């Protein structure tokens, strides 16, 4: 969004809920770190979103605690 360099999310150092939240099948970045991680890892591709929609319908998504 800002073209600024930011670190990526580090699962051992960073707190998931601070940087991300689920909005249905989409993972939304709440911070620059979250947004950069989602973009670089291509987390919200159309295939991934369609799969998550199916998993939501089956009642197994999002994972417990998220």
C-alpha cells in the first residue's frame, strides 16, 4: 500500500491476531507486516479462497483459535 519496506510476519516473534484476521474466506492484513506477508505469499489467490469457502461450508474453517 505504501511501497515501504517492512518485515514479514514471523510466527515465533509476532502475534497472529495483531497482524491478521479472517473475513470469511479472506485473510486480511491489519498491519503493514500482515498485508506484506499476505501479498508476498499470495495467500488470497482465487483457488485458495474457493477452497476456504468450501471448508467454511463443511464447518472446518477457520481453524480453531483464529
